[in-house]
C-alpha cells in the first residue's frame, strides 16, 4: 500500500505579514486586532531570541589542516 502524499502548506511569516498588519490597522473586531498584535509580538520575541542565539553561538574552529588539491 502506498503512503499518501503530504504537501506542506505552512505560510511564511513574510507572506503573512501584510495580512497581519491589515488586521491590526483595519480589523473588524477588537479580538482580531488583539490576536494579530499578539502574533506579531510573539514573532518579534522569537526573532530576538534567534539573534541572541546567533550572537552567543560558538563558531566552529578548525585546526590548521593541509588541503590537497
């Protein structure tokens, strides 16, 4: 029996941003605007955590290896 094919349709944050900003500024309900704001805040927190991770990550060091060509 063959496995069903799975297609990942997860949108990127870059693709969602225009819609999220439109909801924040022109959303029909207070609930929708609050949700969009909280998602943008969550993404900002995750982006800051990633930047901090990149700053503190130890770069890989290599011994002086002879390379042959």
